[in-house]
C-alpha cells in the first residue's frame, strides 16, 4: 500500500465522525459532504507525518472549512430572513424499550454517527442563530470535546476568547432550546395524540398536547400554502394543524434526528417531514420541512414499512 492509499484508508476511518461534525455546524447534509471532501483535499496536500492525533487534526480542519462556509453565507446574505429548518435525518421508527435509543438497526456507520447523541431539529435551528465563531466554538467543544487551545487558532482568537464564545453560545442554547423527553415510547404517544386530533379536526384535543408557548417553524412548500415561517402559541399552532387533515392519511411515524417525528407521503412522494420536540408530555416545538426540492434530496429508505 503506497502512502496516498494509506492516508486515504486513515481518512475513511474518520469520515463518519467528520460528517457528523460538519452536519452540526452547517445543518445541511450536502454541505457537510462538501466540507468532508474539502478536508480530504487539504489532507492529501499536507504533510501530516508529525501529526500525532490525525482525528483531532481533521476535526479542526473540517471546523475551519465549515466556519468559512458560514461566514460566506453571512457575507452573501444567504441566511434566511427568519429561520431555515435544517436537513432532517430520517431513521426507522423502531422504538424498542423506550429508553431513548435511536432504534436504527442496520444503518450505515455515517448514519449512526449522525444519530449518536442525536441533535434534534429544534437545537439545530437555535445553532443557526449563533454567530459563526460562536457556533464553531460550541459545536467543537461542547459536542465533540475539542479543547479551546485547538479551537482558538481556528477562529483567530486566544483560547480564553474561544472559551467565551462557547459560553455565550451555551447560554443562548440553554435559554431557547428545550431538552426533549428521553423516552421514545412516551414521545410516540404524544405524537399519536397530535395526529389523531389533527385527523379528527379536534381543536381542544390539539390544545391538550401542545405547550402554551409551542413554536412551529417551517420551510414551506406544497401542502402548506400560506404558512408563515414561524407560528407561536398553542391556539395559533392548533389552528394551523387543522389544515393537516387533508394529508394526514399519508402520515407515517418516523424518527427525525433520533426523536419523534412524522413523514407525510402522498402518491408515493414525500410531502413533508415534521420533527416534534416533546417536553413534559407536551409538544414545545414543531419543525417542518415541506420544500419539494429539499425533500427530493433526502434519504428516506430507512422508513421501510414502518409507520
């Protein structure tokens, strides 16, 4: 095996981890793949003979690539005016014992890496509100354990300044991203109650499963005409959910980023993916992807016959 093949083999050992890092940074599966590919190109052009921890080196390289992408989005005004629902990761709805595991038997290593300690859509939405450097510091340190003396050079700050970036991001996350209930069985019960109420047009039953301060966010498309990007409050969200009756027959329970969710399929094509955040037996956040172009790019093969 020549040196390049050996390097490629070592890179493949870290690919799944690097894709998970990039996904949490970018909220986009295709951009995550691009970032990982760029990391390989940089590795192939670098002398890493003196690198003792190749995984750590690659993680910071991917972080730097993602930071550049985030800054480019901001500079070009590509960030949405309200909120962009991240690309969801769909997996089998096998719930098992309800202990909070992902229930993703048979998934490939990259899928497993994305779902390990899964980051829900609601948290990814909050991460998108952070400044690029804050997001990088939080993701690398709090989610992947990268020390601040390695993060500092990536963001062009001292380790102490990088620590402050992560601290500010952590406060934002704690204040705005609720920690979902861990039991998938209980989550599914709440989702089932929500779907039943929507199908029946039962407004009061919808209110019973929605937190008073529930927030609904959507990247809109076919099936959700006129839906505002963000809707807040149980009465407003329940009113919007009643429109779901028309397509509820195509709703299939799934795991969306490792938590309770729904994929709606009509005439064999996905109409929407809905991630729900359940806290204390109530739905506190609903994140909907209903953009046809983005839906076509999702891998829904894990659904199989579940639902």
